[in-house]
């Protein structure tokens, strides 16, 4: 069963610099703005202003959201071996 929770990335909210205020307040506002479309509206507005000023080079604009997960062997780990065994060792 697939989890509906997104994967974690970046730094924990609690590690946010104090100058931005209470981390929980900032987190709650971010979630609310993400869900109600406020963040998307801000981006579209700013993007429109920059485009009108000719400050966006659309030939260079690209967003890549693909995720590639490598096998353990891709990082130099053993391939085809059960977890917890050394090469040449058999798990009983």
C-alpha cells in the first residue's frame, strides 16, 4: 500500500532560523498557502512581472521533477547479496 505522505527532504522545520519566528506558525502558514493556492498565485504574479520586464529567458526555463533511485550496487555496495552478509558469506 502506497503512503500518502510525501518523502522527507531538506531540513526539519524546527531548524528554521529564529529570525523567521516560531517554526510551527511558519509551517502552518506554508501548508495553508500551499493548499489554498496562495503560493501558486504568488509565483504566477512574480513570473508575470518578470516576463513583462523581459527578465525571463524562456529558452532556459526548465523544471525536472523526475526521481531516480539507484540500487545499492550503484553506490559501490554488493549486488545480488542479501542484506547483512559479506561477499562470499551465506546467510543462514
